[in-house]
C-alpha cells in the first residue's frame, strides 16, 4: 500500500475537479481525500497499490471536462490507512 500526495495546478477549482476525482478514485478503489487550496491548486492524498495510483495520476493530468491542468506534482509518503475517498 502506498500513499501519494498529488498537487494539481491550473484551472482546477470551480470546474468540478474534486467531484470527478472522487468518482474516479472510488471507481479505482483508492482511498484518501481531495481539497481546494488557497493558492488555487487541488491537493490530493491517495492510497492504493502503485499500479492503481499510476492510473489515477494519469487521470489527474486530464481531470474534469472543464479543467485545464498545467502541472501535477507527486510525492510518496507513508500510508495512513484511509477507509474511503472524500472531498473537503
């Protein structure tokens, strides 16, 4: 089990990015959360196996239909054992 911190830059707030991230994460069986940050990014903590997280990361570069993703940063950190995926 791995946990990735993912920070998504671009036009990602106010375009249903978090909601579609929630749907995609639940579809893939990923746990964690997504939240808007004051700097305009979306911050995601995602837990699953590496292969599933890689598939989710590919989705993060696309996002919701109205999003315009400019950059995605990732960092691997220690797992926390989240039980579900939520949005804050």
